[in-house]
C-alpha cells in the first residue's frame, strides 16, 4: 500500500513538473501589439520631424499633426461623416447583392457537376476582366446615377464569393453525403446540415475578400464618376492641392479596411469555432 501511494505521489510530482515546464513565463511574454504600435508610430515621428524641419515639402507631405488637426475639422464640420456614410452605403449594398448572388450560384455549382461544367468556362473568362473597365458599359445600361456604381461593386464582389463557395462545397468529404443519404436525409437537410456547415469556412473567406474588393471598387468608382464619397473627396483634394485632406481620406479608408477585416474575423471565430489559427 505504501508502495502504491509513493508511486502515485511521484507520478503527480512528474505531472506537475511537466506542466510547469510547458507553462510559459508570463513575465517573458510581451504583448504582440507593441510591435505593431512601433511600426506605426516610428515612421509618423520621423515624418513629423522631417516636415517640421523643412527636409521634405510640406505641400506634398504635410506633417502628421497637421493631418490630424484637419481630420478633426472635417469631423466637426460633418463633411467627413457625409462622405464616409455614402461610401459605406455603396460598399454594403454592392457587397450584399453580389455576395448573395455568388453564394447561391456557388452552392449550386459546387453541388451539381453538370452545372459547374457549363458555367465554369464563363466564370474563367469573365473573372480576369478589370471591373472598373466595364463601368462605361454598365453606365450605358443603368445610367450615370447610383445604380451603375452599385452594380459594378456587386459584379466585383460576385466572383470571389462564387469561387470560394464552390471550393468550399467541393472540399467536403464525400462520406458526409453518403452518411446523410443512408439516413434518408432530404435535399433540404443535406443543404442545411452538410453543405452549409462544411463550406462555411471558405464562404467566410470569400466574404472577407469580397468585402475588401467592394471597398476598393467603391473608392475607384467614386474617383472617376461621383461627387460624394471618400473617392470623390480624394479626387477633389488632389485637384485643389489640399493634400492634408487627401491624406485624411486615405487614412480613413485604411482604418475602414482594418475595422471591416477585424469584424469579419470576429464573425468567423463565432460561426466557425472549430477552425482555429495555427500559432507558429
């Protein structure tokens, strides 16, 4: 009996020691955001010093402090919120229309091989065409108003959503379909219990790509054919040499992209908890 108790005690001590070795020293771990903060702040400080000392032209490279004050003025005047709201409206409407269409057709193409064989060559031919290049053609059919801007954004978001959805459905192990059919699952059950959950990681990846492309196309369209929006704000600031407003628009666009990506990452973690990132 004493021998068994001694053996258990030694095993417990070994397990405790192993756990202590595997547990990282909290004091030696530095927050990951320190590196990002340094990468962002250091160039801004150098930029500020060079602009203040006259080493670089303040016309083309206004000091970050000047850009910050300009952003405060644009926010308090309401000008920035108006342009930002219009851009966001175009982005989300175009993303919704193109994303839903790509999702529906992608599920059908991934499930049906004959449909995929018919449509895939058309997708391969249309996908490489720059979507901003077909804006004049879209304007012929939909006019020069908001409709043409929304349509070109929707067309651009359609393809990444479609391709990722097809890939997501096709990578599902066929054994899942066989098990569902053996248990007598209806087509609706196969769609909701097998296809949608199995393809969800790739669908969310496609949504992330599509949303970034929607933002990119919205800015591009506003640069060439709009009077309002962040793209139009950038173009007007360039024409009038108000470079500080140009930089504000660019920084807001970059911040918007970061926020949208962060939100989609949170949604992905919530909807696909079984898919975790590998830490290297």
